[in-house]
């Protein structure tokens, strides 16, 4: 076994700390890209290029999902760091750390953060090659993180919501008073959201996350009553996205 992959709490702590710094850099760059893309979408709406605006909006939604994934992974890394020294003599992963470690193991290949991949290798060296599979089997992963990393095509309702918010922020008048329902021109129906493994939900503790006590329908009603409200960071779009995604899944099940 390579010495770089062998687990020691000191080496793992260094890589986790470096990963946190790298995550902050990636998140900041992506946030700037999203601002630029939203301005481009607003310009497309002004020139009535609605089909292209919807395509770009779908891409922005996926970028927002990745930003929230960075936030969630950051929270799990911060939970592991102060406890990492307790693993030096552990024979198996402590239950109180299993969800955080399992979430980092799952997310590492998606995040484009080299240090997270090294951390993953160390945990696999420590707890065995089957440890990632065991985390999946025992549902020791953050369900919300899994959804964000496996999101594919956003539902039409979510795209509509983003377009309406972008248009309002940039002073663009949409063609119908109901927002964006008249802008749907794509002939193909949007595919369902990929939810990934069925895992328990873990509320995010990152600043700016939506209140975990609010139910999805409460968020929808709150936004419908006051579309200018901002209840929690990133224009509150990700909180509404979670609610609308859940609502779309309920409607699909009922149909």
C-alpha cells in the first residue's frame, strides 16, 4: 500500500483542511459564473430568445445544485476535522461519524477537489475496500447531498421559477402575467429528477440554508404570497427548488 494512501489522523487532517480551502475557491468561482450566466439569460429574455434562455437556465440550476453540494460537503468536513484524531486506533468507523464520512466518500468523485479524493483513499485504507458500499447499504449518507450531485434535468416548474426571478431582478417584462408558462417551447418533456439512492435526509447546518423545520408546501405558499422574499441565501432559489422538486415527484406519483 502506498504511504500516501495509508491513514494517519495527521495526514488526513491536512488533506481535509486543504480540501476546505479548495471548496471555498471553487464555490466562489462558480458563484461568479452564475451571476454572469444570469445576466446572459436576462439579455436573452430581452431579445425574446426564450428557448435558449431555458437551456441556459437549466444549466444555472445545476450550477446552483453544485454550490449547495459544496456547502454540504464543507459542513461534513468541518464535523470530521475536530474528531479525526480519535480514528487512529479505531477498528471500525464510529457511528457518530459514519454519516459525515460516508457523505464525503460519496461526494469526492463529483467535486473536482483532489484533496477529497486523497481523504477518500485514506478512509478506504483505514476501514476497508467495502467501506463505501457499506455506507450506501446502511444509508450512511446525506440524502440532500446525493440529490444535488445526481440532479439531471430540472422540472419545468423549477426552470419557470428561475426565469421569473431572473427577469424580475433585471427588469425584464415577460410575455404573460403568470410569469413564464408561455415560454415553454421545447417539444420534449423534461425527464424526472434522479434522486439517487434512497437515503435519510440530513438538514444542512451551513449558513444560508433554508429552515429545515419548514415543510415543502410551506415554502411554496410563502413564495406564492411574497415572490420578492429572500428567506435564505442564493436568492432562496435552492429552497424553492427543493420544494418544487418534491411537489413534482408527488404529482408524478399521483398521475
